[in-house]
């Protein structure tokens, strides 16, 4: 197992070195920013209004669709996961404080990327043999790229790696792993009882299995009810920590900016990090968290009941802002203000570092983090099961979906008892393989995105979302 972990970690390190996936993500995100007229800056107020307005505007939903806010909640359920708790921690432990800066940069251009993904998801959605709407990069790549052979190959590649990421990566095993570890830490801290990780593993496995029986409708309803409250709980708790330690914040901000461009020195148990490591860990964990460029969230955004694709595109902008600029930043501030990121005790940690950092100021912090970790992990698992299911359906049809769900649920348990380095390395590696065909597709279809954005923001809004047959 050690040899396997080493091999996967080495491949993952190559994929996410600064001049491979991080460069591609930033270039495509920058290009889409230009093609959309800096949508994440100029139209951010529209994004906020579109997203929050959906809470009160349920509307009449067409058959096979979900509301715009349910689509946002389902996408946030998948993005606001334990990458926001454990992923940020591992980014800092691998790349130092400078990793947070590159996470921010990833999110800044990622807002335009997520905008494009959601727009194309709605524009190219289809109806399956079961009568359900289906969306995602596999459809907009296949339909939108002029060269049909290339489009088909890239669509198949995305669907294959998307299915694998959902089964073995950050959408499954990494989530149950962090849930199990933070749960065990909380029980040990509060009750003084040491539990094996398979105990919380069983709990999260059963809970997810019960929701998945109801398909996308139950997933969307569960996400709509769960996501806002879990985000508020986490942001209030971490925000209280930051305010109580506000005197340390200027130094933390200085460290984040300074060490984004200079190596981080070895201190305490921290071995030090190069600028390349900061970029690699920051961008890879940023994508892990907000999924901009990954191609996962348009699978949910694409079936929203909207009148124009850009309506859902602006919701995608808000999604990245909430996930990374708000939630991930709160985690990073807590870890860095606590100083525990340099402790030898936490150099192999993930979510347990976040719990310990919060506990230095907030009473019962381990319980709060364990609760948030469970909710984040639970929501991500149900969202990503749907994503992987749609990729599986694209490859193999609808008849074997129940088999896929059974395998997905079984692997939740496997992830709960696996090692931290292995599950996160598998997760970020599969993210890279999944993102590449999607980013190629986005580059090809950037003109379509730009045209739709210009049409909407000019006030013409002549587009009518078709109900595919």
C-alpha cells in the first residue's frame, strides 16, 4: 500500500506541477474571463441577486427539471465538502501559507469558468431514454466541437474520468475519510473514547444510501434544505474564531501574499515549501473545492428551469465565490492564526488540523467541525453520486444505474478506513484527468459562451430554452 501511495502521489505531483494543469486552468479561465467581458467582476451583483432570489422564487418546474436554487444547492452540496475543511488543511501543509493565495487566483478566474460551464450545460442539455434531462461536459463537448470524432473522444474521456472521480476520488472516498477522522477526533475529545474509523464510516454510508434511493429529485430537495444551514453554521463558527484572533490577521495576510512568491522556510514540524509547491497545492486543492473547470457542476446546473442559459451561468459565479472566497478562506485563516500548521503533530493531518485549530479558541470546536464535516461530506457524497451516475449513464446507458449506485455506496466505507495521503492523491489526480477534456471543450466553445453572454447582458434576451426530446 505504501508503494501504491508513493506512485500515485508522484503522478499526481507531475499532473499538478505549475506548468501543467494549473497553467491550463488559469489560461482557459483567463480566456473565458475575456470572452465573457469579465463577467465575475462586472456582473457579480447580478450573480448575487440571481442566486439569493431563487430562495424565494420556486416557480413552476417543467418535467425533469429542478429549480435554479435547487441546482445551485445541489452544485454547492458537491463543492462545499471536506475539501473546504481537509483540503485547505492539506494545501497549507504541502505548500505553506502561499497556497492560499493561489487558491484565490484559481477561484477568481474559476468564476468565469464556472459561468461558462453552467451556460453550456443548459444550452446543450438532452433528454435520456428514461425521460429525464441530462447535462454536462460530455454532452456539450460531443455536440459543440465541430470535429465529431474529436468531440466524441473527449466526451468519452470526460465521462470515464468523471465516473472514476465519483467512485474513487474527492467525490467519494476523500469525503468519507475526512468525515471518519473528524468524527473520531470529536468523540475522543468530548467523551475520551477512541473509536475505529469504520464506526462513522457505517453511519455516513447508511445515511447516503437512504437518500440516493430517491434519485435527483430527493437529492435536490435534501440539498436545498441542508446546504444553506450547514454553510451558515461553519462560517459563523470560523468567523467567530477569526474575530477573536483579529490581531493575528494582518500577519496571516502578509504571509499568504509574501509566500505565494517566495519559498516558505522550514519551521517547527513544517518541512518548508517552494513556490512551485505553493502553486501546485493551492490550485489543485482550489479546483478540488470549487470544481471550476472540473466539469462536474454543469451536470446539475444544466437541468435548472431557467429562461436563458446565462441566468444559470451567473448562479455558477456565485457558487465559486461562496465556496472558495468565503468558506475556504475562513478555514485558512483559522489554521494560520492558530499556528498549528507548523506543529509536528499535524503534518500528516487533514480535517483534524482544522478541528484542533478551531479548538484553540472556540469551545466544543471538535464537535462543531465534526458536525460540519459530516454535513459537508454527506452533501458532497449525494451530489457526486449523481454526477458519476450521469457519466456512467452516458457510457453504458440507463439499465445499470442501480449497479453503479451500489458500488458507489460500498466505496464510501472503503474511503472511511483508507489512509489520508492515498485518498487525497487519488482524488486530485482524477480531478486533473477529468478536467483536461472539459477545458479543451470550453476553449472550443468559448465563442458560444461569449455570444450568449452578450445576448443576455445587452438586454435582448431572445433565447428560449428548448425542452429536448
